[in-house]
C-alpha cells in the first residue's frame, strides 16, 4: 500500500501503552532517499519535546483512525535521549538513539547506493543496545559530527523539478510504500508546463538536489515525461502500473 506523506502529518502515534503524540514531519536521507525518522510532537505529555521514531518501530497502520502503532512504551520514550525543540538533528544524536533503542542503522538497506536500486532486505530492525563500537566499525561512526544529508519532506515539498532540458513542475508530495516504509515516488505537479497533469518520478531519476536553489535535478527529458504512462491521482498504484512506468524510463524494479 502506498501512502501520501502529507496525509501522515497529524496522525496519532500510539505506543503499546497509550498515545505518544502526533506526526509533525518525516526526515529522509538526500543521498539514499531512505526514510530515516518520524518527527513526533508529544504535545502536553512531554511538554516542549519532540521525539524521533525510527520507521522500523512502526507496527500497524490504521488509516481509518489516522493512527500509526509503534512497538514502544511511553516510559521508553520519556527516558530517551533528548532532542532539542528547534535544534538541528545531528548524526551524533542519531547514533545515541540507535544505541538507546537497539535500532539498526542499516535497516532497509541502501536503496539507491551508487545510482543502482537494491531491494531493501527483510532483516531484523533491532540490535542489542550498547553496540556503539559496532556502529563505528560499520562506518556509521564517521558521521558523528553532523548530518548535512538529513532533510525534511515538508521542506522539500514545493521545490522546482528540472529535467535535463528544462523545468517540468514542482514537488507536490512524496509516496511511501508501507512495506518497509521506503520512499518510492515523487509526485510532480506539472501545471505550469503541462496543465492539468501530475507525474510520478522515482528517486532513481534524481541526479542532484540543490537546497540553495530549492530544485530537484533529474536525469530524464521533458519528452520522456510527456510520453510516460499517465497517472490518475485518484487511482490505486498497482504493480502493473509500476512495471510500465519503470520500463518506460528503464529503471530497475522494486524487487519484482
């Protein structure tokens, strides 16, 4: 099942023993396009605090009640490493969270390492707490000084999208696959170039992101976009449509 990211904002986060808060944003890595964290506003329960929850902790999703259930208790959340309300999220903060909860920083794999899509492995989302030394041996310890690649999906919404031969529109939203909580497609509104149309672009097509210019640069042409399989925003995205879309652009599949 595909989720539109904007629809998840405001969802209640339900722990194993009660409500933890609401989703205020989602953070991703701009080099791997890997979903990293749910930013959860704890409201009056932990006044003045926002907490980060790794997607591997998500259990059941309930769209009817607008809830995401996580495998965490309120006590576990309340004693987690503090994340300042308005401070940037550094890699050191993230290592502290991985270590505290026993989450695996390699969960989900590197979806787009080296420009090639790798199927996210179905591995255990947990590791034993206290394995900071192991994280350093795996290379994660090199990232303790700051995280320039951690980005807000809310912030990237509205960015201009540039094909190899000109602008095609702007980012309207992001589609996430519930299985593995992976970013699958960017929804591009092409109204200023191709009125009345929306197209889907896989992160594989993103050549670079200019945060200064608020622009996504793609490795596809405007002609390719115009001849791509039409997408109906009201229709469910099925595997057949994805096959056609990936075949059109010569993208690898998502483990099909």
